[in-house]
């Protein structure tokens, strides 16, 4: 599957909102919230676009001082296991190194073993839990951290 990683623009919001509802039907970000994140100066966004311009995946991240955090990441179910999430995260890691970030964080549902395996493979380590963080359905969040100084 051919795709490119690029920055998100407002022209992509309808596709991103549709993908958000598909991937997170219990509690999706609204289009308005996605638009606000896109306009937030402390938040950046990345897209994986197919050759014909369809959004295959996206990642929102926020930076504060020397830390970065993944706010939201999703890949279309039909495009999973194609390296898209890894490519989005690799771009985020490269951005972090280029901008002097020391640590990167993310959270995931405790039951999401596929995501946990991917993040673990990329060097993230579990550093904590948030009890009952997710509400629909109620579930703990695993907090994972990547020290950029330890990855190449």
C-alpha cells in the first residue's frame, strides 16, 4: 500500500472525523474538537494519505517544554498492519528529536494488546496507569513513555 505522511489541514477534517467515528464509536472526538486541535498552536497533526487522497490514518500530538504526548492516533481498519501507525509515530519521534524533546508519552486502553505490542516494539515502556480513565466502556489507561535519548 502506497501512502505519504504529511501535515493535516482543515480540508482533511471531514475524512478525519469520519475515521474517528469508525475507530472510536463509543467516544469519538467531534469534528469541532478535531478542528480546535488543528488550530491549537501547541498541537500538531500528521496524516497518512493514500495516493488518491484518502485519509488512512492520523496522529495528533502536543508538546510542552521538553515533552511530547500523543493525543490521538488512528488507522483505518482496512489499512492496519501496513506500517502506517509506525510511520506516523516515527515522524513524531523525528520531530521530537529535531525539536529537543526528551520524553514522549501516550496512553492506551489496557485491553489494546495490538497497540501495546507496537509501542513496546518502538521502545515505549509502561510507566503508570490511570484507573478507570476510559468511560465507554470503563477501563484503565496504560501510560507509556519513550526516552528519545535512548532510541536511534
